[in-house]
């Protein structure tokens, strides 16, 4: 029997030009908020999306080139209520 997967909801999908300094500042803001509070918020107009990752993450870092185009992709993923406690058998 095939399981029904939950519907994917794209909460934020934003592309915008930024200077290198603006982008670095944004990454620093995310890192600072994650370290201090365990979450960060993305604000678009009237909409605020709070992102609260779990304590264990799966991370991916990719760098691609094609001709004179370059792309760096940084991803981190987690599952709600995922424990990093080891499984024990008694």
C-alpha cells in the first residue's frame, strides 16, 4: 500500500539581487539568531515566517559551475520531534 506524502508548502520563495556584503550580513544574522534563540524570522511585507530548526540537522553544501556561471547552495533539513538519543534495547 502506498503512503500518502504530506503536501509540500513553500512558505518563503524569494529571489533578489544583493551585494556580497548584504548577503554575508544576512548569513551572519541567521547564524547569530540560531545560536542565541534557536530560530530566526523571515519578514516579507506583512508576513513573518518563524523558522525553528530541530537540534539535529542534515546539511548539504554544493558548488556548481557552468561556463562563467557559479552557484553555491547551502541547505539544512530536519524533522519535527526527531531525537538524537541513541536507541537502546533492554
